[in-house]
């Protein structure tokens, strides 16, 4: 069960992003088409390295990133960073055996 949950957390946003891109390419084009580099490079790199941030950016960017949108993007960045560094704190707990 733990392995299933880990796979869901790590692969879930990437799979959702890939399917969302396949089923609504217009929204993704609207979001990333104004970038000067190859327009598909940013979303692919985002889904690989920062999937939560990429998904949130696709939600908020077409209308312009203003106001509370920065909070949502910050929370998404925090979720991505936490997914990479999530197990650091428990290794420092004295007597923790890793069950």
C-alpha cells in the first residue's frame, strides 16, 4: 500500500498534466505560446521537474498572474519542494527506526 501511495504522489500530477495537455491543448498553448523558446519545452520540463507548479501555472496564467494567484503558485512550489525533500526531518529524530 505504501508503494502505491508513493507512486500516486510522484506520478499523479505528471499523469494528470499529460492527460490535461492531450485533452485541452488550447489552454496549454494559450499559457505557454508566448514564451520565446520552443513552446512545448517549458511544459514538458515543468511536468518532469515541477509538476504541481506547472499545473497551477496553467490554471492561473491565462488570465494573468495577479493578486492571490501568487499565493497559489507559492503553495505549488512548496508542494514540489516538499515532494523532493519530504523525508529529511524524520531521519534526524533520535530513536526513529524507519517503520
